[in-house]
């Protein structure tokens, strides 16, 4: 019997985006409940920047071979340009994010979440998925097919339904045109930020731990300048100065130290996972880390009578998995042009008749000792266009040793 929904090509690496989502949820919980509404932007900036930059120690912790690539032999001027663009793009994104939250009156939200997309209207992720798709087409020449379009349309429609159920649209209108426009620009800067990091790793061959050092350094410099300012202007009535000193009066020293250590550790984890997601996949997989934390947000922030919105949330997440080809729709040729099936057709074209083997007498093609390609024949003795990669254990065949 033909299955209408099948699992796409999976590997142990596909745990990375889900691990990123779990780390995002953990950080959101720490930020919400360790010190509550009492936040110290300067201390959090220090912990955040140090957590991001500490990723540079990963090759020493795990003893990776620091192989000198062709890129490492390039002139210093080119390296400086590459890292300057990285820092510039990341700084623009961070600035736009800060300005947007300031205009909305939600500046404390910046201290509570790794990325505001994980706690905000679903429409923001809808815009992000569109921008990720458009930028990837022009920037890295990615191709998208029918199943991508279907899943994007479903994702956006279901996200709009969720926003309507949860009453997010009145809040967006209340923020005003300027705040929403800057929010849109920050989303675009976020997409450029992720894809430039991908470009540095995939095309320029920079190791991700050095990229983390680059994006953490402007945050550390900003925290240092702000600290110098509040120490010099310690008697000023400016909000950032008064809140800095008031924080130490209101919050227990043990909680302060504990929160900063947890922030550093969790940012080390989330940044590492984010970079590995970008390195092994494409930045679109980051959307899982943005989307799943919203499930926890709805359970915490919304009234129980609005929990039925989780139905649309689940359907939206399902459409996201189709977009990422973790799940395939096996009808109407919607999975004809998934990455997995394109590669399988390439193997068939390369193998030709010489690569044909008679696994279990069914005219299949052996790939290795564990996998084979299966294709059937219809009544007219024509090959079906839908081919499938299967394990030999499916047919009860033992793998040769």
C-alpha cells in the first residue's frame, strides 16, 4: 500500500536543530525566572559575548585538527575584509533589533531571549522563511520546487491563524508603522547575517569557531563601553545608569553570579548548535529553533481557552518539516524534486544498466552493504518515476560483512 506521507532522508545530524530548540527553551526559562523582571543589560551583554566567543575553544576541547586551508593562506587584507563584513552585518542586525524593541517599549525582551523570533508573533517567522528562501536563491543559488511552495504557503496561512487566535494583530498595530518597518529590516539583516556566515564556511572555508569570535567581539566592545560610561556617570539619572546600580540592590549576589554563568554556558551551547546547523544544513533549519520555543511560550503566557491554537501550531510545524524535507508528501509528485530523490535519480543515471543488481529479484540497485534503490513497474512495464531508498533489512536481507 502506497504511503502518502513518508520520512525523508534522516541522519544523526538532524538532531542538531531540535537540540538548538531545546537549548533556546532552556535559556528562555532561565531568563524568565532566575531574576524575573530585574535585568542588567551590561552584565548580560558581557555574558552573552563571552559565551559566543568561547566557541573558539571547541577545537582545543575536542582536539580537532586545525588543518590549514587554502583560505588560511590568503592575504591579510582579504581576511580583514571578510571579518569586517561579518562584524558589520551582525552589528547592523543587533542595532536594528535593539531599536525595534526600544520603540515597542520591550527593550527588556532583548535580555530574555536568544532571538526575538522565538517569542513574538508568528508572522515574523513567516516573513523570515520568505526572506530566507529569496536570499538563498540569489546568494547561494538554491533551487526550490512545488513542495517548498506548498509548505511555505501553508506555513504562512497557519501562522496568520495563530496570530489571530492569540490576538497578536492589535499589538502589531499598536506598535506603529515605524517599529514594524524596523522589525522587518531587522529580519532581513538577520537573514543576511545567517547566509553570510554560511558563505564564509561553505565558500571561503573559514572554521565556524573563528566566525563566532568575530560576531562576539562587537558585543564585548559594546558592553565594555557601556560599563565605562556607567562607572564614570555613576551619579547620573539616565535609565541605563540607575538600573545598573539598582540591579545589585534588588537581586541576591548568588542569583547574579548564577545567572551570568548560566547565560555564558547556554550561549556557548546555542551558538555552537546554531553554527553547526548552518554548517551541516542551510540556515532554513534555524527556523526549528525559532518555532518550537513558541510552544512553551503559548503554554506559559496564554490563557487555557486559547490552547486550541496549538492545533494550528502543530500543523504549521508539520508544514515546516515538509519545507525542510524531513517529511515528504508522497503523492501528486510533490516529493519528486526533494534533495533525496534528485540524488537518487542522479545515482540511477550514473549507474545505468551496469549498476543494476537483482536484490530479491526485484530489479533494484545496490548502493552499499546496507542500502538499495527500489523501483517498481506498472501494468505497462514502465518504470515508475517515484523511486525510494530502502534498507536491506526491510526485505529481511542481511548485510554482508
